[in-house]
């Protein structure tokens, strides 16, 4: 892996001098850098499975910061997300923001006061057409058959191409070694290192054990998770019964996270 990393950085340096991106990617592929999807979670007998995982967030049930903070806390706690005071170095898997920042394609000059002050939870959208996967030169970011976009932290070389490609700002970069900023480390989930990108993984490790994502369990019914391809799933029923929106859906990425507003 280290040889592959050095080889990529070498040819990336050549690219900076005027060689196009495609030759760089081709050169890396020819060096044996092709990803064989080595990050495979061992699914137990009770593993939850779907053809196309998706999430529906009912913003009507998450009205205050007190409603959303426990969901953020449980996610960051079990995934060893460090707490950094410097916002420039902040690592976020799931966070809250205002409507105008979450839905920049749905601007409304006369937005009602309730929606304006509602904290909207945002995260990786696990898009059906994820641009981050196409941008990653080492395939450290890849999409599973069930739609979940995962990361192989060991293959990430820190180029941040995926961050530039993601239109949702859903990825964070470790400018510092995050392990020194974790209060209580969860030994069941891997820690990262300096120079690595990370993001929400739809709690793939919990699905493999037959558990729902942590934020879903902690939401007390405000967040639903299930198979978008199953017309009888909870998420499909919610989509059928409620008006929902998605973030920047005009871009064609097909986000798998829906919001009831």
C-alpha cells in the first residue's frame, strides 16, 4: 500500500506540471491500485439487508437543538468522531444547520418562521449517483450494491478530491491526528489518522449486526430507515403519505435522504 501511495503522489506531481487527470488515474490503475472492495463487513445471521437503503427525516418531530443534539452525540460517540474546538478542523458525520444552508436550491424569500428556526439534520446523502466515488483516484470511496457509500480509510491518500466533488459538504478531513481528541474510544469501531477523509456510513457496521443506525434508534420515531425499493417498507410508506424534499436534487445525484417538512 505504501508503494502505491508513493507512486500515486509521484505521478500526481507530474500532473500538476501539466499532464491531464486521466493519465494519472490510468497510471495508478496500471500500477495495481485497482480497488477490489476489500472493506467487507462480516454480516451476522441477523444482518439487516436491503436493495437500496434510504432514510426519511421528519423535521416536524425535531423542532429544537435539544431534539437533535442527542442524535449527533450518539453518532459521533460510537464512530470515534473527535471533538475539536477549531471549526476549521471540525469533523462532522451528522450535524444540524438552517434550512437556507441545507436546501440552497429551495430558497424562499418569505420562509415561515417555524421552518426558518428549525434545526435540519444533514449528513452524507448516500447518493444513487455519487460524484465522490468517481472523483476518488484510489477507490477509497466506493458504493455497495445496497446503495451505501463507504470509505476504506487505509486506502485514503488525503487528496480531498472527494470533498471537492461532494456538493453537500458531507465529508471532513483530519488536519490533525483525531485520536488525541476522543474522550471515550469505542473499541469496536476503527479510529482514523491524520490526513484521512471521513463521513457518515449509514451505520453499516450496525446493519451487519442486525441493528438500525444509531441516530434512527435515538430519534424516537423522527427518523425512519429502510429499503427504498420495497413498497412495503416504512420509508416508502412515509414517502407515499407525506410531501418530502431532498438536498440539491436538481444536480442529479439522487440523494437517499428525504425530509418531511
